């Protein structure tokens, strides 16, 4: 009897693992295929949009030092703006406490990089990529946008945006290799599965709020 229960338990565990692997593979495949031809690395080849949407991340690493993902997103935004491919910038990120404010921090570094302050708008409720995409459309009134982040993130963001009715392309900031890059890429696989769960459940942003016109 005990052996039979153990076998059933192991069987269900094996099935759960197999289904999880299948979900990861399919989710990754669908998002990569859907985003093909919609993300760019060369400013000259990037279609022009009125607004570039920068996805927030922490400026500093837990272990100390500047987060390279953050730095490369700042650099990519400045490059795209100076190339005349975007006119305004919407910074969307987490503002979870008085001690952590991604949008304001990013804005300061963009201004230091030569982007006029009046060209930068802030979305303090971009807690997740889904929130950022939906709010860009319904709060900031955008029909199209250029998402600025690393390629793996852009692919997911562009897929989500288009599913939510926002015509999005991505401009790829420089990626990261090594141990840190592998760790982030690993998390990305599961984030892509979450995309489909959110779409099935019709998950909404944590906040909506009053509309803001970018002009």
C-alpha cells in the first residue's frame, strides 16, 4: 500500500514537472516568434515613434555597484533620442516606497545625459511589465510606442503590448553576459509563462488613475 502511494506521488510529480517544462518551452517559443522583426539594435533601422517607453529597474545592485542593466537602458534611451527616433520619453517603474523610486532616478540620469526635462514623463505605477504596457495605452493615451529595455525583456513587453492593443516595437539596450546574465535569463523563462496566465485571467494593472497627455 505504501509503495503504491509513493509511486502515485512520484507519478504526479513527474507529470507536473513535464507540464512545467512544456509550458516554459511553448511560452518562450510563441513570444520569440511573435516579437521577431519587432525589436531593433541599430538606431538607424529603428522606426520612429513619438514616445519611447523606458522600463524601470534598480540603479544599484544588492551587492553594490551600478546595475549594468540600468546603465545600458539609460544609454540606449539617450542614443535613441539623439538619433531623432523618439520625441518624448515615458519612464515606467516601481515607486513602492519613499526609499525606492525608479522613475525619478532614471529621469535624473536622462537629464544628465542631455535630454530636456520637459520631454520626460513619469509613470510611478509601472510595478510590472503588464502594468507599464496597459497604462501606456489607457493612462497616457498611446497608440504606438518604442519600448526600451534588453532584448529578452523587449520581446515579452512587445508581445504583451500588442495583446493589449498597443502597437509596440522594441529598441534593445545592451545585454549582460556571465553569471548575472544567466540568472536573469533563467527568471525570464518563467516570466514568459506568467504572461499567458495573466492574459487568460485578464489580469489588470494595480492602479489606473487619471489620464495624462504626453505633449
